[in-house]
C-alpha cells in the first residue's frame, strides 16, 4: 500500500509556537522521508523583500506557496505550513489542495495558547519578526474570542434543545 504524503497546517496567533513546532517536525524527520516547511512570511521576504504584503503581492504569495505545496506533495514528500491560518476558509483551501494531491491533512491547532503568552513571546522577537501586542490582541479578538463565544452559544442552544 503506497504511503500518502501529509500536509500539516498550523493554526494560531503569532507567538503561539507554530514555527517552533514546524522546525521541530522538520528536524525530527530529517533522516526519513523529510518534511518541507513552506511559510508565507518566507515567501513574502523572498518575493518582495519584506515580511508584510498587500493586495496583489498577497495573491502572488498565495499562488507561489500553493504551487510549492502541490509540487512537494505530488513528489510524495510531506509539507508543513506554519502560518496563522486563523480563518476557516484557509483551512478549507488546504483541505482541497491536500485532496487534489492525494495527501492526508493534519491541522495542528495552537489557538488555545493564551493571548498573554503569545504577546510575551512576541516581545522577545527582533526586527520584522516582532508583530506587537496590539496586532496580536486584534487577531485574537477577530478570530479566536469571537469563535469561542459563538461556539459556546451554539453549544448552549444545542443543550437547551435537547433538554
């Protein structure tokens, strides 16, 4: 039975440990099939000379990253994408890509790392790796706190309907 390549996708705030997990996975697999790390920030720096992009630049980064993911998966090797991936639509894109390439997807969800810990870790970063507490707090508010509240409300409605 042939081995299916794996697409690992991280989810989490800046400072949650996504890149640390990715680098550990790459290092742990160095003597076997290997895992290729494909990060949007690296594509931005390579393509546009900076970590942040806008509009058309982001479209080009997405196209390049997805083409690289496809190429590596179709070669039979594993990939880890250690971006924030806070939007469900991003995860669905990766699920479709994995399916098209005959790969198995595994989401590494780090959204439960406390906001305060993410901000603390970010303070230790230098240069453009430093995001800033205000940005991290906004991302938390937009993508994690709202989701958590919505999930709790949905669970409460489900519990009432079964009571």
